[in-house]
C-alpha cells in the first residue's frame, strides 16, 4: 500500500497542475487586499451550506500545498489556519505572501476557486524637501520674492504612492497643485507674496487607501523698494532730541542701528528706529547715521544721515517767554484802543476793592481845607453850618476819582478849588456830578 500510495501521488499532482492551468474556465476569481504585518482571510468561493473537503494551494511555478481540512495533513506553516473549515487565514502578512491562491473543494464533484492576494505597505514616512532662501530659528522656511523654490516629496510605500500637493494661503481655503503618480517634485520659478502660506504633501496608497501628509509653512520676504529716510526733532513735552529713521514697504520690518559720527559709537538698535538724545550728547557739527538691514538684503544694507546743532535751552525758553509777553502787550493795547469803557469799568472795580486808600487821601485833604477855612471862618460861618457834614467827603472822593481816571483839567485846578468858600464848592459838586466822566 505504501508503494501504491507513493506511485499514485505523482499522478495526482499532474492532474492538479492540469486543473490549475484551466482555473479561469472552471473557477471564480476574487481579489483580497492585505497589509504588511496584518492578518487576512481568503474565502473558498461564495458557496453556502454543506461544504466538502477543502485544500489550499499557493500558485508559484508549481502548486505548493498550504493547508487542508483533512486533519491528517499538517499546515505548511503555523501562521496558516482554517476558518469555518473552508477559509484560509494568514497571520502577520509579508510582501512575499502576495500572489495567487487556489482552493480545492471535493463534494460530489471537485471545484476550484482562485483568490488573488495583494499586499500593501505604507506609506510609513514622508520626507518633504523645500529648497528656499533660508530657515528661521524656529524652523520656518522663507524665500525671497522673485526667487525659485523647489519642492519634493518622498514616501516609502508599496505600491508607489500617489503624491498630491496642496496650498493654503492665509485666511483662505486649500487648493490643489495637482497629483502625480510618477513625478514627486515641482518648482515655482518666480515666487510672489501671494504664494506665502502652508504647503502640504499628501501621499496616498491606492491599494490600501492609507495616506499620510506633512505640512510646511513658507514665508515670502522682500525688502523695502525705496531708500530709508531719517530726521531729528524736539520730543514733545521734554527737552530731548528725537532721532527717527523709517524704511517702509518691506516684509518683515527691518532692523535699525543708530551710529554717532565721527567715532562709530552705537547710539541704539531697535525695530522702531527711534532714539532719544539728551543735550549732553550733542555738540556742534555732530552727525548721526541710521544703518538699516533686512533679512533678504541687500547685503550692505541702506543708510541715511542727519546733522544737528547743539540745543540752546535757555534761548528757547527766553524766546517762548518773550512771545507770551508780546502777545499780552498786543492784546492789552487792542483793549485800550477799542474799548475804553471796559478799562473804566476795570478801574472802578479796583477802586471798589481798595476803599481804604481812598479814605486816607480824603483825610489828608480835609486837614488842608480846615487850615484854609480858618482864615475866613467868620465870613462863611452861616453857610458852613447849613452844609451837610458829608459834603466835603463827597467832594474829595469825587476829585480822587477824577485823578484816578486821568482828568488832567481837574488835576490842575484841584488846589485852586480847595481855597474857595463852601458855597462855591457846593456849586462845583453839583455841576461836576452832572458832567459825564
């Protein structure tokens, strides 16, 4: 029996080879996709219900036995097993497992089913290379406006992945730069500021549908188009001199360096271009040079210079005070010329606030009047007795007011009026009270 069994085995393999050669005509084809290091199950046809004995073969140059539902036949490898006594289960797939598999089922008749196993790998890692002008300390790439930028994207994948580039500008939606299965690089010949943004490389495995992507930010820099401008002026609210340097129109903002000339002493360095100088830092003929620099050039930078004279703080203050006094004098002259009534009211106001001085003058003149009146006391005794006691005071107050108001005529006749008798004084009081001042 052993000899007969061994003699019949070659005939079985020959018949199996003949049947496999014509599997298209007698079997059903299926495609199964698996991934490396994953597990996969291959089904033996789409038949449900009672199944017969199943045997699995791997189709290489000749059929290779893998597994059978006959328990007397051991699997070719431990990672092969049967599911539901018909389906082939393979663990920990490798790339070498890819190929055609055949299922033989014996039930009343013998049937053959073909399964094509494809094994996908990756993409596991994406390498993006952007050849630009430079890299910032934080890793961000930048390119000078008008330069050429080269892009490339590689990924380890089987089959080779489809590479697609996406671009997204600031505050806008993403747009595709196109996809390619054979070429994974492209170039932008003249990059412009509107191409600043995020560039994303997406690698897609068309077999497994797995994908990976890497996003890289690219900035587009450009220097200001014109030359820098600088000037000096007095700082508001202080006696400091302010140096200002401007170089507008570029991106990002340039750096400013103020240098004292001659000597090359650095006064200050900043992004603002503004420096404050005290009077002690200034001397006749001193110059200050503003040197600007931009990240994308020019290499020598650009500069401008200001020359100043020493500040005369005392002269500035004196000039301001003189101007204020001149303004007050002009205003006072205009008021005196166009509005004398206003000045008269102001004079009355000051006199009303200083009545004590007026009363002192009245008392002094009363003493002089009493000495003059003693000579002719008997001649005008009756008339003086009839006059009210307040009349002399009213007469003197009125004359003082006239003197204050600048009545030259009354000021000249004042001493003569003091020598008249009381009746003449009373007449003068009545007439002067009716006279407008």
